[in-house]
């Protein structure tokens, strides 16, 4: 084991011990729904602030993928109301059922760094495949699109709060994929939490409507990762970029499109 690996593993152990000391909170049936809501709103918050500053600051507009689109308070409040309602009416009862059937286990040892990275990446690749197939099916079969997926396409320009602005069926499908993958791979509970946080962050980033020099797709080499530009194009053009994160499935199915063209953006401005 190298020095840096041992430092990271020690950090994971400190974090895991800290969480284990709060067993009563983690074992509470309220924990999953509160955790999901807090992580989601924390990931959205910086982007919502940028959206509200966008019309005043040219510096912020420089990074916006569709600078003509503007978030209003009314739209933001509508999205927030829907997110709170969905968490209270659907995610909470489901997480109580999950809590009742599957006891929370807390082994004394934290996972090592390598297994965390490997398992989180494997969960993301599985999620990417499952959502790609779900998404493709819900675009190809028109009644599935109209009944279950159209609700997520209300906006042709993305902003962070559109991430969970979906129909109940789509939200439950995503919730199912997210909880299924760590169970299939028998992940450590800490890895499961870290996957959950990474998954929410990447989904929000993909819907953020911003391209920064530090955006995930710029950090992953060889065009393997799509990111915000790709998903914004999906909302603009409907028939491209079905995978949420990586590009390999769209490349294989011939549905990958990389960049916005000025003409496309101008066409949607009219
Ligand atoms: Zn779609
Ligand atoms: Zn979307």
C-alpha cells in the first residue's frame, strides 16, 4: 500500500467511524428521503444562484450553453414544489418500505479507496446502461413518451432544477436503478452513499445548462463522457444523446451528437 493510498483509506475510516457514531440517524426511516433531498438541493443551489445572476453578469452568461434562456422565480418555485411533493408522497413511503425489509448493516471497517472507486464507477456504468435503454424505449414508443417521459421535456433549455422535474414513473424508475446497482454489486454502505452523491451531482451537472473548464466531460479523456452540452442537446433536439453520462452507447447506436451549432440555438430562439 502506498502512502497516499493509506492516507485516503484512513480518511475513509474516519468518515465511516463518524457516520457509525450517528447510527440512530442513519437507521431512521426518515434518513434516505432527507439525504436524497439535501444532496439534491445542495447540488442545485450553486447553479440556481448562477441562473439568477445570469441576466446581470456577462461573465456568467459566457459559460451558459443557451444564454438566451432565463430562469424565473416562478419556474424555480414550481420545480421546487414538485420535488418536495414527489419526495413526500413517493420517495418517503418507498424508502420506509426499503428500510423495513432491508436492515441497515454497518461493518466496523470502511472500504479501501480502490474498491470505492471501482464500485462507484461500476454502479455509474450500470446506471448509464439502464437509463440509456429506458430512455431510448421511452422515445421510440410514442405512447410511452407521451404518458411517461414528455413531462421531463417541458424545457428545451436545461437548468439544474429540471433534473428531477419528471413524471412519477420516471422518478421511480431512476430511484429503482439507483438502489438496485449497489445491491447487485454488494457494495459497502459507505460506497453506496458515495455512489448516490456522485450520481445526483452528475445528473444535476448534466442538466445545469453550463459548460465550465472544470466540467466533468473536460476532465474525462477521449470524449468518453458527454456531460451538460450533450444532455442540453437532447432537450433541444429530442432524438440524440440518450445516455445520461457516457458516450459509448450513443456512439454504438448512432445517436451521438457532440456540439450545439449556432443555427440550432438561433432556430429555437425564434
Ligand atoms: Zn428524453
Ligand atoms: Zn434531462
